[in-house]
């Protein structure tokens, strides 16, 4: 995805969501708590800002999102991800942990490093049973960022996550979909899964200079293979 024709002039950006374009409070068995998510902090230099709503704890939902059909793959034990490899779009990036900040929003990866992705460290780890959330910036005010070409992924493309336990988890893309932020399907994106799945999230759509935010979020749905 290209950087906007001209970068917004104001450094104050509203908080984002990832992945895209991902504390947490405990999820009630009865209700799904929705929070605003930020991929960008308020005082960084990023033009990439999104606010997809997300449950208080991605990967755990009172009403789990159904998994795509297909043979089940044995889940891996929990292990911290260390590197994301997406050959199709030339991504080779280290991970940083993402947590929920004081305002109840997912803290973004540092915008100063354009080749960095973050994962929600209190959710499922990539390869573990459940829904792992990986977020990255699409751009900054000065250049494209790690997920600038995320929209080029297609069904069947494969990417890998290198883990701290030395294993390499391979994922196949099920779909890549763009959602308006005002109509973001949080339960579908963040709901629990009965197999190891990943969501890659970043910003998409047009850049609204008045709101200092992109209009949409791009979500890549994938499962362990």
C-alpha cells in the first residue's frame, strides 16, 4: 500500500487498531467488551492510524468465531514469536510485545522503526491454539512501513513465524479483507478459534486528514498448516 501523497502535518495522531490498520479487562461470559484499538501512539511520527474495535482479550470470546473449513492441524505449545517472514511481500521483521495501555487501548509498535511488527502478548502465540493477533504499520509520515504491501497477499499464500523455541510455524492465508472502521466485525476477527489461527492487521482505505486516520482496516486471516 502506498504512502499518502502528502503526509499529514500534525504529529498528534489518534490511537490505532493492526493490524492493523490490536488488556485487557476480563471478558464476561455474557457480554463482549469492546475497546478502541491503536496501532499508533498519540505523539509519534506515524501517519498510520486505525481504530478497529476489539474484545478486551483477543482470542477469547463468549461466542467464538467459526474457523474456516479444513483439516485440523496440531497446535504448537506456547512460545514467543521472534520473526515474521512473508516472502510474497518481502517482509522479514522482528517482533515486539504489545500490551494494553492506561487508556485501555492496544499500544502500537514504535513508529520510528518501519520494519517491526507487534503481537498481543497476552493472547495466543502464533502456532498455539486460538487467535494470535499481529499488527504493523502501513506507513509513517516519511516512508512506507512493514505492512505497506499486506494488501497484495492472496488466498493460499504462505508465511512463517520463527519462534523462541526454535520452531518455525507456517501459516496459509485464507482471505484478505478490508473493513470500514465504523463497521468492523470484531468478533469475527478477534474471536477464539478451535485451531491455531493468525490475524495480520494494518490500516487501509483513504487517509482522512481531518480525522488524521485511515478509513478502513485490512485483515489477513490465516491458519497453521
